[in-house]
C-alpha cells in the first residue's frame, strides 16, 4: 500500500500518518521528493480498510497494490 501525502504537508501530519500505521501494526518506508512524500506500507494490507488513513490530515491518496495472482514467489 502506498500513502501519497499532499504537496505542502507538514512534518506533524506525516508523523501522524506514521503513528497511525504503527498503531495498526504496520512498518513503513518514507520517500521524500521535491513535491510529495510517499509512504510505502509494509505488512499484510489486503484486508486493511483505508478509510481511516484517507481521512488523516495531509493525505492526498492511498493506493492498494493488487495481489499478485501469478503464483510466483
């Protein structure tokens, strides 16, 4: 799952998203670019509802990465 933050997101808003993920037993990797911060969520997100995360201040959009159906490991 990827969390894309709005362009002018504050550090406090980013920290709030990180704490939300920690509270829900996820790990994450942050990538900060010139215009956006992207947080890659690590863990089993298949059944995790994104509505609460999407409502946090500073969140632009949440993308779920589709499950790989190829059977490859």
